[in-house]
C-alpha cells in the first residue's frame, strides 16, 4: 500500500506554543516487531493503544506519529468537550438517537477523565457550560431548537438576549443565544501531550515517524524513513489522512479550518472579555467559534478550505476581520498565533469505522467533534480487535458513512454547497 503526501502545516500550533517545550520521543529505527501498530497519536489512536494495552497487557504495541505530539491535528481544535454528542446530542428532532449517542459520548468523556487521572496531568479542564450564539434570524431559530432539545434530554439551558450574551462574552454582536450548563473547555495541546506521555507500559510511542508504505501480508510491514515495523494488526487512526493510505477515499473529504489567538490583552481592558471562562459555538456550521483563553486572550476559529490549505496571510486577515466585527473596541489587538488544522467530513455525518481487511482496522470521519468522539471510537475499536465484539450497538448509533461522488463532481458539489451555505450563514461567519 503506497502512500501519497500527508498534510503539512505551515504554521505552528498556537496551543502548543503556549506550553513549555516538550522533548519528543525518538523516531522508530531499525527492525521492530509488535503485535499491534497504531498509526496516529491523536485522540483515537491513543485511546486505541491504551485500551489494547488494558485488554492484552502482554502485547507489544507501537504508536507511530508522523509529526510531534502537540503539533498534529488533535491539538489544533478549539478545546471544547461535552458529555453530549456534538451534532445530535441535544436535537429534539432525533431525541431517541441522541439518547443512544449520548451514552457513547459519556463513555468517551469518562475514558478521557480516567486517562487524565492515571497520567496525573492538567489540561485546564473546566466546566463552563456552552453558548450557542445567533447573529441572524435563522440562527435564532437554531437557538430555540437547542433550548427544546436540552429540555428533551433533561439538560439545564436558558435563553439569552443580546445583553445576556454580551455579559458572558463581552460582545454585543449576537442577537441572542442559548447557554447549556453542560459543557467543558480545555487546552487541547496539553491534553494530547499528557495522554501521550501517560501511555501504559508495553506501548512504545515513536514520533516524527511518518508511515511511508504499508505492505500486505501477515504480519503487515510498515515502512518509515528509518524503520521497518512488522505488526500482526494495524490500526489506522489518522482521520482525514487515512485517504493517503488508499483507504475510504470514496467516503471522506479533507477540510482545513483555521484559528487565531490574540496576544495578551492588558489588565485594564480585560473587562471587555466577558466572564472568566466561556466558549461560544455558532448557530451555523460555517460560522465562527469564540472562546476566552485564560485571563487575557481570546480565540476565534473560522474559515473552511476543501482539500488544500489557505495561504497563511489570507487566513490571518480573514480571521482578524471576523474578530474585529465582534470586538471593534479591540481592533488594535493583534492575533499572535494563527494556525490551521484538518478534519475529515462524511456526507451524512457518520464515521467510517471498523475492520478494513485482515489484520487492518481504521477510524475516520469525526466530522469536527474529535476529542470525545475520537476517544470512544478508538476505545471501542480496540475492544472489537481483542474481543471480536462486532460493536453493533455503536455502529447502529453512529450509522455508516455514505459514499461521496467521485471527482470532479465532488469538488463541484462542495463549491456549490459551500457557496449556498455561506449565503445562509451570513453574519454568523
């Protein structure tokens, strides 16, 4: 199985830049023989490796990370987590499915908490609640729908008017909002670094070890620049990059998204940043995410690029323009860090997951909800491998990803849908 190039990020991850330097683990070298090889040290891969070690404690396990932990896609998200499925978990229209999905989401969240406790590290996890902000009339309909869904699931939520949103976020940009009591913020680079450094005995983590080829056979042979790894079972936990292994290209698209983190804001201006800790998600999927980071910074996440990254300067300019619309009184504040990251989307929002072939398993298509969802999918994938459990309940809850039209129709369709959705999003962007 020969590979095409993997995504390369032009800019350092801002979350990682806020942390003290971490010496990476050495790359894989020479001939290595293991029972399990996990490709990708993100949330899915680390959860799979950890669960494999729990279920098969005598096994040798290798985790191969193409970059360094903290600079990959898993650290490049917005740092939101919840016990409720991010897409359907509070949907009044799909209440029965939401309840089913929420059980798996809660399992993933608890597995994360157990990993943090075992590793004894901090990732600034804080229960802050979550705000859905509406800047348009259509967005306000989404807010009302969320209030109804929260009530159906027994989750405390309250409706916010413009002043209520401003009191929490420091901006009068939003017409209204909904605040659910359940919702957490965290430092994603600190989380993924902590999980990687707390892997159980028997799991060897190799960084800067991109897999360049996977050869068929039992055992399978994985080649990196400096090593040949033979493994009885291979787990592909690379999300969007799984397509570069020639797997599931008919069901996934790669999306680049971008985030900007402000420079520290002077103490005398920090009252403009709203409450001590908050996170806001947009009412439209193409909208902008906001959150407060520590005492003196704000983060904005927005922009979507299909398959190829945006020029760094163009991304920074677009993010700054969206930040200035929300905080015109902070227009002089610069974005100190701007970075991109990839995610994998599927046509219907369901992941591609499970057995690919003899001794080969994979998970991809988190659809922008990777921290908790990726964790439970990695955990359950390990359970499928070791116990033989087909995981029918999980597959029923999440569903199966639909096929996507081949090129060039895929690109044409994405551009058309993106243009339509951008018009609908309007001021949410």
